[in-house]
C-alpha cells in the first residue's frame, strides 16, 4: 500500500509539471496532497503512531481540500489567466525528469546506508524535492509559484515521514503554522494588488 501511494505521489507531481491549465495544476496538487495524507495515515496505523495519523488527517483536510479551494477562489476573484505557459520547453522537461530520478537514486544510496531506511522511499522523496523546485522555476505566475512552494513542502514532509518513520508532532504543527502564515501573506499581497487596480 505504501509503495502504491508513494508512486502516485510522485506521478501526480510529474503530471503537474506538464499541466498547462491552472485548474489542472490545482487538481494535481490536491491529488499530491491527498496521497501524502493517505501515506501518513497508512504508515501511522502500521506503526501505531497517533501523531502521524493526526498529521495525515490534517494534511487531507488542509492541503488536499482547503488550500486548493482557497487558491481557486483567489484565481477567480482576481481573474487570473487559466492558461499557464512553462518557461522550460516540454521536450527539455521530458529529458530532465528521468535525469532527476536517476540522479536521486544514486544520491540517496549513501544516505540510506546511514539511516537504514527503504532506498526507494528515500530516492522518491529526494527526487520529489527536485521536481517541486523545477515546478517553481518553470512558472512565472503567482499561483503556480505558490503551488510549487506547497509541493516543495509536501516533498519535505514526505522526506521526513519516510526517513524517520514520522516527524515529531511539534515540527509538523510548526510546518502547518508556517503554511497558514504564508497563505495569509499571499492574501494580503493579492488585496494590495487589487487596490492598485
């Protein structure tokens, strides 16, 4: 089950890289977050960790439902273009994705030996970090960049979950608090921009 969820997590991030519609990007981010939440629930129930189960529930409610809904409303309120054009051409991105995946499998090998975790989980976690960075770099719009940063946070969460079999609850709550503050700041920036218009 864990292998299936991690595979879907990575696949949703890869598809998001090639999405050219804003609503599609929000949908793939929601699916990415849903897979992360289900993964936390699955791992938490297998090792009987209540904190990880709670983190999984919060992840599904906040990241898979609330944040995409909030970003969709903002994009409609400010009439953002639904068409998003990546800066990196598609054929270059198609070549970059396998290179990143292969590179991270080699990169994760010494780390896996140090912390004694599953090699595939660690490699996918690190590759998802690079893919999220690529998502940030290839878009110039505000909402796609926000989604890229949120995907980066999802990747860090996955890395912490797979590498340590669960992060301390205090760290997870800190990450959620930072995320909420970022959303508030983004909302204030959008309001300021609307006042200029």
